[in-house]
C-alpha cells in the first residue's frame, strides 16, 4: 500500500513541478519546448512498447496496447503541432530570407 502512496506522491509532485515550469516559460520559447517534449513522448512510447512486450495476461496486453496507441498518437500529434507552429514563423514574402534587400 505504501508503494501506491509513494507513486501517487511522485506523480502529484511531478505534475505540480511541470505546471510551475511551463507557466513561467516565455511565449517565444514554447516551440523549442514542444520539440523537447516530443522527444520525451518518444521515450514514453518506447517504455510502453517494452511494457507491452512483458505483458502476460490478456488484460495487461490490452492496457499495454492502448498505452502504445495513445503514446504514438501523442508523439505524432506533437510533431504536427510543432510543424504548424514553425510555419507561423516563416515569412510570407516570396524573396524574403534570400539576401535580397527591399
């Protein structure tokens, strides 16, 4: 029972720290931060695949499969959102950024 409380405590502490850190990030740094979080989501996905590989009961396999599915969707969606955010920073002028002066 203590292990469950310890895991809950660590989860709550991580959630609080994550919220406090993200809330203080300037707007201009959100795109690089998203790229870093996508990397972490990839690590979570690998962990979910390893856990699925060690599953023994049908329930564990189902939960592992759902975890891998959600993790893959989260990582892929993060990359799509980051790409869209980076598109916002591109210039709309045809010759911009090629050394031309206007």
